[in-house]
C-alpha cells in the first residue's frame, strides 16, 4: 500500500490526530499527534490491510541549531521517528511525532510521548535507548531505565546542548 | 495415581531450593564479549533473564554528528568487527541514497565479492564460537583456519585484517590487486609452492574450490553430531510472531520460518547489486535431504535452525562470489566515483537497511546542508536479536543459556555502538 493510501486510512480513522503527510522527500512520512501515537501504532499493526508486524527502527533527533552562523535556524523541537515494515504485505511506513524540547518549557523536564512497547516487543529497548540518549519520557513504558549509559549518568548525550561531564567517579573528562 | 513414600520420585519433589541471583558476565567467555546476564534462578531452572548492555558504549552516533560521512566509516568498522565490510557497505549505501548517487557496475560487483566473502568469515566465527560455547573445541580450529585465508585475501585488497574501511561512498577505495603471493594458509592446505604468484581473483577461486567441499566436514562435526543436536534442537524456540515483534532479523528470523532477505526484498538501491545472481535463501523448516537429513528433534525456530540457516548461507555465499568473479572482468565503469571529504549533504533524511551476516543493519542519516550530518543513527541487528533473550530464556536450565545466546550470534561492538 502506498503511503498516500495509508495516510487516507489514518485520517478517516483518527481525524485531526494525523497532522501531515510529507512527500517530495526521499522517505515520505506521516506526522502524528503525540497523544495518538500508541493508538495509531496499534491500528497499523492489527488492521488486515495494513499489518505492520515489525518496528524496524525507533529513534529520536534533537532539532536545535547550535551553529549561530546558520541563516535559517530550525524550529527547536524533538522528534521521534518510527520506521515500520509489514512482512506479509511488504510495505513500509514512516511516522514522526514532534514534541517541544522540554515539557512546559521548563529546562530539564523531559517531554512525554506514549510508549509503543506493548504493540511491538522491540519498542521496549528502542524506547529505553531513546530515553537514555535523547531524553524523552515514554509514558506507560514498563521499565524505562537507561540502557547504554550507566544508571547514574547525568544528561542525555544526543541532545545538541549536552555538555560533557568534567568528572565521573574520579575519572576526568575533557 | 497416588505416591507412596517408597516411590523414589518423592525425594525429587521434596527438594526445595532458594531463589538466587546469578551474574553471568560481563567477563563470561560464552557471552561473546562484555554482555552481562542477570539470572534469577531456582536451583537449575532460570526464571528470569535480564541482559545488561552498554559496557562497550562509546556513543558513535554523537561522534558521527561531528564528522563528515567518509570520516565516520572507520567507526562503522568497529560496530560489527567480524563483518566490517558489510557495515561499511550499509553506511556507504545510506549516504549514496541521501545524495542520489548510483555507483558503476564494476563497483557493485566488487562490493558483492567483498561483502559475501566477509559474510562467510563472519558465519565461520559464528559456527566455531557456537561449538566452543557448547564444549567442543575442534570446529573452532577448523573455522579459524579457513577464516585466516579470507583475512589474508582481504588484507591483500585493503591492507587491514579486521577494520577495513574498504567499501566507501561511491565505491571502494582500491581496485582488486593484480598479482599477489599465495596466502600461506592456502598454500599449505592445497600443497602449493608458498612463493607462488597469482592474481587475487585466481587465489580467491582456488580458496572457494577448496572451501566448498569442507562445508560437509562441518556438518559431520556439528550439525549431525548427537551431542550438539541434544544441546540445540527443540531448545530456545522462537515463534515467527515473536521474532517479528521483537525486531529479529537475519538468520534468527529465517530460522523461525519467515522468508525474508534484504538482498531480495530490500530497497532498490541495495537489491540492484544482486540483480541477476542466482542464489537461494535458506529458510526453516528445511526439507532439503542434503547433509544426511534433518534430525528428528528439530523444531521450527529453535537453536539448531538458526545455526543451520547460517551454515546454508555459507554455501550460498560461495555461489554468489563465483558468479560475481565471472562478471568482474567484463563489468563496466570505474571502481569508485569521487566523493569529497567536505561534500555538503542535502537537507533531507533517509533510512536504509542492508542484509549483514547477523541481521538487518539500518542506518538513519539526516543532512542539513552541511558536510557533517545533523543526526546519524545506527540501528543494530544484534541489539534487536538480543532483546528477545529475556522471553526466550524463561524456564530453561542454566546450562542452556549459553546455547540460546550463542545461537543468536551477537557481537557486542554492534549492540553498544
């Protein structure tokens, strides 16, 4: 199924929660409202003509321009990207969820997105990684702990304004 | 049926053990690197397994945001260091997809030869180390004897034995060498003069001719070995639904009976490389009576199936390389298209998966008009394959944990990145 048809299916089911279909890029994507992502995922996995059995990749990017010389700075936000694949119907779909960099604009308060770990098993680990490295709080996640960094690590390394620690358990940083 | 006190089984039932937490790793030899498994056990039975990873984490993705793509290629080497060529290939193709580059036919043929050769080397380590996990040492020695020759051949091509950085954006860094001295291992095994000079292609042909019949030996050593079958068959059964849900790919997915290989089903930029090649994709359940038939104890999606898929893939890779070698002399174009170190990337984002020996390795690349990507992400296949250990190891014996984890064939460098 083409991404345009998937988009139409989602719009007729979820209405305003499906925000945008971005075409004219290498991998077209559908933007979904943060609150609806868990329901949309469940719908995409279970519907007989969609059947996205696999979550190929879940990742996040911090959109903050740190280069002051850049002429057109991007709108600061954090986005989570879902790459889905259907083994039985052999089609792909890319979803995006955009949230502010910090919850309610308070620096240090992680933005919240519903978890999809109950829809796809691998969502569990991918979300833990996104939480660990990019700093997104996945609500309803059964076990949202750091996965790659040590549990007492501070900050989220893939944030663009992340500063390397000067010291960690007696080990000097840069 | 009522039990009397004289019944010997009563003793068995009355044994009570305390629940105990056992740490397996991070320095345990059977965990293939620095993987720590926390087992909650009751006697010999494992109730829960929690993998702890991250001991090798170096945040390669953050480093990638500060380097241009050609500079980041050596970092992909160090992910799956047993199949570094396939990692290079995956990332190079992703960059080529982003900038819309199509490599010439000659570069594609070269990539097929090198990529499949590295796949054989990776599967050989997978096979040898799996035998080692289960307590048999000899297959490991055989596997490393063969792998040594492959490493020698790859060294002749690019100068490195493990971290090649050979496949690069636009093609490969060099063409194949014309004249080489025969690799010492190959000269010894085929009883040839150790100073023999020959072309690289002929050396590889000689190796493949020798390697082909050897696969049968591995099957005698492991596949049909009664002890090996008892330790692997019917154990660690992964259903196709679970495999798909947990994002398992590669031999783990095919061992569960899902017919999916990116070399055939992937995106056009990748499948273009394999156009016109004849090869089979081994998928469980197997009905092929080759190698003396399938043991009766085997169930769909068990350890044995995952192992056997890898063994069958080695034979297929040999076939692919043979076809590629026939094509190579008549392939058109250059082995490399230019890509500048500071070439600007377009403001777009792409995701591409390629079939690496251990599974589908995905790279996600976001450009913003600069030479350095805005975001680069490596989706590791072993990371997803390992995530299934928790549910897979529930209720098995402690001794079966190495058997199950080994059958997933993981490399920690790729999981931790």
